[in-house]
C-alpha cells in the first residue's frame, strides 16, 4: 500500500475495508426468510452463552455482540435465539472471498465477515476506488443475498472507521439506514479521524482509555494534541509511539494478501462447572478432535499443544507441551491435552476448557521420512518419531470427519461418551474422537 518514507499526504485512496452486516444472523435469515423483521440472536444457548451476532431488530433493544445471552434475553424476551452453524458461515465467507478476489488479488481477510483490499492495481479495469466499493456492495447483495458496508480511505485505519460509518445505526429506538459506502478523501481525513473516540483506535482498550481519560484525552483529536514524548512516558515506548502515529493519520500497515494462521484452537464454556476428571477429559478430547479436524482441513500440522483452563473463580491458567514431531490427529493432541489437564491444580471446578495448537507447518512442507528396517505393518517404526500408526489414524479420522459432516458433530465421538456414567476409573486414551 505504501512505500517506506512516504508521507501520509502522498498516499492514494486505494484501501477498502468491507464489513458484512450482522453476518451470522443475516445468514440465518437468508436460510429461513420467516425470520426477517424479527429480533434474531446467534450464539450460545446455555446459561453462560454469549451473543455472537444480533440482527438490527435485536440491536434496537440494546443488544450487542459479546453480551451474555441471559442479558440479551432479558432485554428482548421475544428474541429468536439460534445456535451457531459455522459450516454455513464459512461457506458464505468463502463465496465472499471469491467475489473480493475477482477485483484484486490483494485481499486480507480479517475474519469470516470482514476484509481489507488494496485496489491500487484494479483501476484500469474497474474504475476509481469509490466505483469499486459500490460495485462490490451490489455484487455481494446480488450473489450472496447479504448486505455489507464498505469504507474507502488512504490507510487501513481510515478505511475501517469509514466502513463502520457506512453501516446502519440505531437512533431513538429505530434502525436508520446507513450510507452503504463511505469515502474519506485526503482533505477530510483529519476532521474525520479526530472526531472519533479514542477507543476507536486499535490497541486502545478499556484500561488504556481510562488512563488517557484521567489526563483529559477522550477523542482521537485530543490524543493527536499530546506530544509523542508524553505518550511514551504514559503508555510506554511501543504503545505511545504507535498511538501517536495513528492519531496523526500515520498508518504504515499494508494490506497483506496472505496471512498464515499462527494457531488453531477451540474453546468451550460449560453450562455448569465440571469437577469430574473423566468428564473433563472427555470434553478436552472432543475439543482436541475439533482442532485436529480444522488442521487437516487447512492442510497444516502442529508442533505445540496448549490447554487453557478457567476455574469457577475465573482464574485462568495455560499449560503447553511441544510434540516430538508435527501432528494433525485427535489422538496425538488428545493424549497431550489430558496429560496437561491432569497437571493443573485440583479442587476447583472448571467453567471453560480450550485447546490450541501452534508451530504450524504446511503438510506439503513436511520432509519425507525414511522407513525403518523394523517397521510394523503400517510401514513405520512404532514410537520412532511420533508418527507411529499414522496411516491407520489417518483412515480412522477421515472416516470420522465424513460421518460428522453428514450426520452432525455429535454423531460420533470418544468411547468415553458412550460409557459415561458406567466408568469410575481415569480417562485413558480412547483413540481418535
């Protein structure tokens, strides 16, 4: 997007930020048109669930994403609450990416429902940046049946803030249609930026905002008026310099077309605290199986396995273990996860367990391994490199994934699930989940 040393004023208006409207809820309405016009919530349906997406009809009642579902139900008892169907959301997101890449190869997905685009090379075929933004919005509506907002600016920060300004908003208990596309020209950028609250800047959370507020800094304009040295003394060198640059309109972040995942994970918050180690091991293995499925779908293997555990008093701890070799199987992850869970302090119930893997390597990059002279029937020496019986595990997990895709996530699982309530011993290895 920008070359080192170029001044902000030199940057062209080539960055777009596209953000889908109420994405999960909108996909559900598209699937079931009878939901249109009703307050729709997508998220956890249990007592500890949170709102992942809310339609604008629900937002009229003060509901927002990340709000506890119990609070959302209290605000709007008539809300229609649906559990997430992430396969459907990923499918819609994949179709969205095809549309975006038909305009430019420089697309940086941020999540399933938003992305940055660098359209500097698309003007000859597609027109100006505002032309491209309006065309994208029309195409998304025509091909996906969904709405989006697009912001256009010279930097990622301005483009993102512009897309937010383009969205529908709630005023006096009613939904007001948004502009759909907002373009921030160079001469308007300073006024546009400075009018935002300081929380609009990336890296400014509640604690930083409170600290700045104690010094009378509540808007981006206020922040821009503070000297760099003062911000460094207040917030530290890295944060102080970065926020001073952003508030002054300097954003050197480029649109990165390929951003490999650094980790893959799955977390579950339980309806009630779990103390039974057998039940905890079963849930942990199921989480490990989901992570393994995602690794295989992404064509990557992982080296480090991390368990995250949150106790009933909200104390959160993590434990990690590095495997002898990269892996992508539920059995390999699950065995480590159970060992890590067993190493945690005992006594308190757990309200959340998460499994994350990192140290990712593309499967195609894994070096070929020489077969051992005394290998077993699978062609591999048991225990020689952490890949023993890999071929058989591959077959079992591939079959497991096929069954889940066809019949649902709960169609097949660990043996511990089937024997729950009949076993009093510790949860041992039960094979691929």
